[in-house]
C-alpha cells in the first residue's frame, strides 16, 4: 500500500475510493495514485500509511 497525504491538513472523507482520516489515506490502485499525483496530494511509495484505530464503545446491556 502507498501512503497518500491530502493537500488539506486534517481532511477526513473519501476521494477516488480512498478513505482519508486526519489527512492520510492509503491505496495500491494505480489509477487513484495517478489522480492524487496530478491533484497535489503527497504520494509516498516508501511509507506505510498509519491505520486508523477503531474507537471502542461499551456494550449496552440488553433489556430483559
């Protein structure tokens, strides 16, 4: 996977079917990587993108 940095710091959302969290996404899709290069995204083929951690929530007890 290739790390991709959004040109807008802290951006979270989806661009070219790649999910960005806090300005960072990852993909191995050559078409998406080409798009990102053309549009000013930082593409670092040597860096592994950090994976977002899932927030854990306490399970609610079920009503009886």
